[in-house]
C-alpha cells in the first residue's frame, strides 16, 4: 500500500488539472482496500481509475483511491467461450491487447479507450457499436459500509448508455474490485458502425488495429494533449422534437433509439460554430467538437466556462439541453 498526503493530482487525471488531494492511496489487494476503508472511515472517498473521465474543479478534501490490482485470469472455458475475470485497476486497453492475442473477441471495439476495468463497469464504456455491458457477466464490489464483497449480475448493474447502478442508486456505496467478461473464441466481429463499415477485418486483432487508427486520427492522444474524451453525452430527444428540427435541418444525422432519436452532440456543436473555439486555455477540439482539450494550461474554470458556453449555444439554437459525460469533482 502506498499513501501520499497533500499530493498533486496532476499525474492522475488526463485533463492535466493541477489540484492537491488531502490523501491519495494506492492499494494492491481487496484486503488492503479493506484496511484503507477502515483507516479512513467516514471521510469522503474518490476512486478515480485512470482519471480519464473527470474534471477536478477544486482541491480534493478526502481520500483518492487508486486500485493497483491489475491481474486477469480465465475463470471458465467452454467450446466457444472464455470467461475472463479482470481486476479493477487493470487498464482496459491492456486487457484488450491480451484478449486479442488470445484470439478472444468481444471487447476489441473498445480498444485504445483510456480507463480501467473498474470504470468499464461504472460507466458502461462504449465505442463503435459495442458497450461493455454486452460482454460483462458480473461485477464484484466491496461495500464501503460493511467491507463485504457482493457480486452483481449484469442485470443488477442496470446498465444504460454511459450509465450503471454504480453512478445512481449505489453511488458512493461500493468500490468495484473485479469484472468478469464473456469473450468468444474467434467469435463474430462488430463492423456495422460508422468508420468501421469500410474496414476489411476478419480477426479481432485487425479490428483493434482499425479502431486504434480511427481514434488516433480523431481524438487527442492521452499524455500529449489533456482531455477527458467525449465531454458531452449524445442527447436523445423526443421524436416530435426531432421531426420539427428535421424540417429546418434535413441533413441532421440521427439514430432511432429506445425513447426517441439520438443526435450526435458533435454535429450540434459544430452547427453553433464553436468548433476550435478557445476560452482561456480550454478549446473545443477542432477534429472532434465533442471533446474539450486543455490546449494551453487550462484551469478547470476555463473548461467549465467553455462547457457552459457550448451547452447554452446548443440550447439556444436547437432547444436541446446536452449534458456532460465528464464528472465534475
Ligand atoms: N460529427 C460532426 N462533426 C465532427 C465530428 C462528428 O458533425 O466534427 C457527427 C457526424 O455526423 C458523425 C457523428 O457526429 O457521424 C458521430 O461521430 P463519431 O462517430 O465520432 O462518434 P461520437 O458520437 O462523436 C461517440 C462516443 C465516443 C466513441 C464514438 C465512437 C459518446 C458521448 N461518445 O462519439 O466515446 O468513441 O462514439 O463509437 O457517446 C467517450 O465516451 O469518451 C468517447 C470518445
């Protein structure tokens, strides 16, 4: 276990925001996590994974938790499938690289997404037509109040678009320790989405390569340019609202989904003319306006102000209220 007091969070968030934490603890086993929770009982806790989906807005007056539990093992194997249990602190992309080497399919579309295995379940990470929930079998978590482990079935996790029970009813009550995924042995590939449609791939490794190339082309490289990936979620609007807008904007991209019509927030933002717009050190990423980048020593106040400008501009032009995917801490 490693404990740091009054330490900068700069190395621990992909946005590159420099605020201090009162305490930061790295733990390497469930037992160590129990010890940490006992020692800091009653204090605010913040598991941050790779820090790739959050924005620190002020010094963190509590205990930042970093899982350094990074193993993965096969739990069970059938003729067509392998169940892999991965620990929370393993980087999702490192796991996917291993799976692809083992010719196991299911997660390759999520290649190159920054974030940990634990976060894949909290956030139901998704890209290119696949969401983590499609392959998650169960999630093991430690209850903070009782220090007991509990196993959540896929259904109990109540996964939805970038959402799960861990962000809602059970927010702040459990810390995920491992996730079990069901992978197929050389199973079918998902190539139906956008940029992947043109790709000629027959193996998970080829899909992974294609996804990495697309992401590198469109999204800022972690470690080179600060960001938290998509800053906003794609909004779902009622069908009648979509029809009204379509009369004015016949080319508006849209996808029919449960509960209405999903509109790419990137398109909405582009129409407001804010692509590339800079406010202080924060900028709307010119190659993908869904992303806000730390272009030049941005403060969290710059980023918040720019995000608010985007929300207000989209609201004024389209009557659609987009909301951040990024967590403000
Ligand atoms: N678009 C524009 N202008 C642009 C870029 C995109 O109008 O400059 C429009 C286009 O119509 C395009 C559409 O937006 O067809 C969708 O763009 P893209 O396929 O890049 O996906 P996205 O909706 O912008 C979502 C996820 C990404 C994920 C990609 C690929 C959300 C909030 N974002 O982005 O996830 O990688 O699809 O599946 O759902 C993340 O969550 O951090 C993330 C990067």
